[in-house]
């Protein structure tokens, strides 16, 4: 009889563990369902960004000026590239590949929004100014996403978080950090993130930094928490990537944000 009691106890413990595991699965967060689940040691060749790289090189200048009229002509190629991304399970990518995947997805989908509404003077004229919360016409891993989902719930949350991402995703505005005319990949993403961040901080169109006064992008105001999370403070973040160093005594102001289209 005692043996059966012991077996019953073990069975109850086992069933409780299974129930707990199932409950945990059901409570997985949004980002856990779409973010990478592998380390950089897990190499994947499932993603090919060559098509987007060619589109960027053909239609974006070295200074980040976007020829949206040309993108309209190339809209089939752009859509085909986005569709190719929807067939990839980003959870199976390495961390670097996943960051590159979602940055490219964000930028391609932003361009797609302009193309679908072209001609338009500003991205803020689309969807009543709520384009970032508008459901996108493509599903990823069966999920309908928005641009804000990709930026804030995937790239800037969880394992993929990196403050430099603010200088890689492009909002199609003149005051948004320059759109690179080269696609991100798992191999180049870390180098490009640093390069873009340094270039933005050194560009007087976006930041005018001296030891005494720093007129900086509104991004540092809007996303202050991200820069604090990345480096401890906005000042420390700037000092890590800027050749001109500032201090807590530096007077900081924010430049007006120009939402005019970053195109010809």
C-alpha cells in the first residue's frame, strides 16, 4: 500500500511539472515568439539579403537620399524580397543574423509604405500619422505586425536589444539617421551598427556637439531610456561613439525633427 502511495505522489509531482511547463509556454511574451532563440554559434544560411542590397545600392545615395520614384518602378522586386523574409523563421537565426533580419525588414517595410502611398511629402501623412501602428500587409511567422512591433517589441526588447539600432532603422524622414545603401547581414551587422552610430553623431545635420554645448537629435530625448539601458546615460552613450566628448555639465538641447521625406 505504501508503495502505491509513493507512486501516486511521484505521479502527481510529474503531472504538476507538465502543467507548469504548459502554462509557461502559453505565457511566452510577444518577443519570445518572434525573436532569435539561438546563440551566435548557431550559423544559418536561410536568409539572403542580396536582393535588398541591390535595391539599396541602385536607389539610395551614399548620403542616404532615397529615390522613391525608382523604388516605385522596382516595387515588385521590393515586395518579393519582403515576401522572402516572411518565409524565414527568425527564431532559428543567430543573434547577429536576427538583428540584421529585423533591421532590413523594418527598412524594407518602411520603403514599401512610401511606395504604396507615393507621391507623399512625409511618412506622417500616411494612415493619419499612425503608420507605425498600422498592421503591415505581410505576416511574419503567421503574425500580423506593425512597424512599432518590429522596432520596439522585437529589436529594442529582449535578447536583440542594442542602443545602436536607433541609428540603423530608418523612418523615411530627413531627421532620421541616414538609410544605409547596403543591406545588413549577420556578418556585417556589428560593424555597420557602430559605423552608422558614429557617422550620425559626427554629422551636423543630426547632432552638433561641442564640449560646452550639444544640440542633439530628438531621438536621444524620445528614447532616453534605451540609451540609459545601453550605456548608463545619454552622455555615456554619446561619449562612447562621438569623437567630441561631453560631460554632465554640457548644456544639452534637442534639434527640431524634420519629418519631410528623405528622398528626391
